[in-house]
């Protein structure tokens, strides 16, 4: 008979690693499955994390390594492989990896995270972490009194522009259409700010700079005119893509593909939990992902006690 774990955690970013720590300390039979050779998720490539309490200026790599070492010290088992299929709406859940192996568990914590939608323009990848950012909350403080661009027209882009305007000298909000999709209250707040300029009907075509961002080259989609902005950062806020495509139709997702779950991380399926950036939530950060990792284990314990 194959081994049936108490819980299998899919993904070893901050949410999955914290779930591993809490799960092991709660004496659950846990297993973490991670597709990358390194744990840490999105933070591995983050040069500086300046908002994780008690660790100012830690590199993403070091923080991820410390989370993973904590798991290793407690003896949390890991398997490297990509979950490509999951049967979740049955009492003993099954997950299959890309090497065709299958693992079983009484519960599953999905902590597969999300990826930021990219602009796919020259300079974006080369200058990522050197002025190109996908997270104003994380990196905005590095550009105090400087000039920055925000790309996008939804709630996140407008919230980012408002947030950045508090510390930056000037914020250009570049949007491809002639009106914003963001909530009216946010747009009203934005319009009241003197150091924000909205550039309509325009896209960023190129980001330039030798070692760090020095300028953004825009194109007006109506007039085809080019404009160069001398800025020190480009914040891309054109959406995120959650890693939920493999979970089938039984698991409830919102319109953007995020797993619908609250702070207890419970989904619509018995014994299936969602932690971190992959679930519906307001603020997607390391600390909130880690909090989900902890909360999800508490909910798993309640679930296991009643089945
Ligand atoms: C450039 C950048 C900078 C950031 N800076 C900060 C910052 O300074 N401070 C801050 O608080 N937050 C920051 N964030 C946000 C933070 O990184 C995320 O909120 C956090 O990593 C989310 O953790 P998570 O565990 O939910 O998901 P992730 O970090 O996305 O981890 C998910 C993990 O699951 C794995 N996985 C996915 N699907 C599968 C599968 N099918 N099978 C197996 N494994 C799978 C992935 O490989 C990954 O390791 C930043 C994000 C980015 C992109």
C-alpha cells in the first residue's frame, strides 16, 4: 500500500516553506513538492527585501535559504518535481509529477504562487531588479525623491502610483487606453495628486540604462509619436498570473484565476487549502504568504481531527 501523507504542500515559496515548518512542528506527516531546484519562489531573484521584519536589507536569496534551512533543520521532506495533475475532490487526494510518480495525502495545501505578467519589451529583463520592478510596495522606498514610471491602468497600477507619489518626486502613469479601469475612488485620489502625470493612449516600448534604469521610451498609440522620459524606475503593474491551470474545474477560482479562499485558506473542496499569492487576497507579500502557511496548517489540523 502506498504512503498517505497527512498533507502534501505544493510549492516551496514563503507560503509552502512556512507551512512545512508549522506542519512538522505540529507533528504532521508532511511532504513538500517543488518544481524548481531551489526553494524560495519569487524572492530568489529579488535583490533586496527591505520590508521583512527584523531583517532589513536581506537579499531574497538569503531569506529564501534561511526559510529552507529552517525546514531542513526540522526534517521536512522535499521532493523535486512539477505537479502536473491533481485529483482533489476525493477523500485521499492524488498528485502526479512530471516524472509520472504519484503521491497521496489526506489533505493538500496549494502554495504554487503566481508570476507577474511581463511587458516583453527590450530592457525589461536586463534591468529587472535594477530599476524595473513588479512590486511598488517592495521597492518604492528605493526611489525616494526620484522620477518613476508606473505602467498599467487597473486598481494595482493606480494604487502603486498613489503609493509612489508619497515619496517620489514625480510619477508618470502610462496607460494604453484613454480611461482607467481602476475604482472611481482610487482615480479621484490619483487625480488630486500634483506630482502624478497620466500619459494616455501610450505604451512603454523600451527601457534604457547601462547598469540601472535611466529612461523609458514611450509610443503614443494614436499619434505614433515617441517620447522619452528620464526616470530611475519603471514599475510594471499589468497583472499577475496565478499558477492554477492544472487544478481542474472542481476547484473554485475567481475571474483572474486565483483560488477563492479566505484567511483560513480553506477552498470549496474538503481537505484542499490554498496559501500565499495563489489565493484571493489583498496584499501579496512575503509576510502575508508566510502567514498563510501558518494559518493553512492550523486549518489542516482541524480538518484532520474531524475526518
Ligand atoms: C521581483 C519581486 C520582488 C519582490 N519583492 C518583495 C519584497 O521586497 N517584499 C515582499 O514582502 N514581497 C516581495 N515580493 C512578493 C513576494 O515574493 C511574494 O508575495 C511571495 O513570494 C509569495 O509567496 P508564495 O509562497 O505564495 O509563492 P511563490 O513565491 O510564487 O512560490 C511558489 C512556489 O511554488 C512552486 N510551484 C508552482 N507551481 C508548482 C507546481 N505545479 N509543482 C511544483 N511546484 C510549483 C514555484 O516554483 C515556487 O517555488 C516580490 C515579488 C517579486 C516578483
